[in-house]
C-alpha cells in the first residue's frame, strides 16, 4: 500500500481532549477502510499565518498513513465535512519517517534551550549577580 502524511488543523476553541477524540475517529475511519495509522503526533495549539474562519490559532495533528487511496479519499471527505477541521493536507510519500517529525524535534530543542536558560539563571541567582553585572571595571 502507498504511504501518506496527513496534517489537519482543528479550531482553537476545541479542547485538546476533543482534538484527540477527533483524531481517534479519523484513525478508526482509516482502519475501517483497510489502512492503518503508523504514527500520530499532536503538535499543539499554534498560531496560524492568517485568519481562517475567524480563528487565529489551531490545533495541529500529524498522521503517517499506510493506507489504500480509497481510505485516504474517505478520510479527506470526512475532514471536509467536519466543522471542527479548518484545513487539512495529505501528501503521498515514498517512505514513512521513523521517530519524531521535524516539528517535534524543533519543540524538544526549544525545550532543551529553555531548560538550559533556567539552569543558568538559577545558578547565577544562587551565586549572586554575574561579574559583568556588578558594575566594576576589571
């Protein structure tokens, strides 16, 4: 079967639990039509580049699909009908990526930088102000 990547954006006023339930519904739909979702990632509530149906933010979800074209067609039809889905995009790929997507890798790198900044701040606050900030000339 061919491989696909699908990303959909759900409305901002839907809760994260409702987005997960929506994603479960879509995954079950693909399964009923002979395919399977090999990976599912929730990217979180993110800003949109422009307003879509009066929404400035949206919940992003990624699916990696191993499914026949009929299953993908039905998935897209269902997403088109659903009022909670603002946009969706499905792309056929040669192979599915293993491990976290580029979006999740960027998020984890950003979290690592934030943790390092917090550690540095905590260390400086315990030791007192850094030498540059004390205001003397060396």
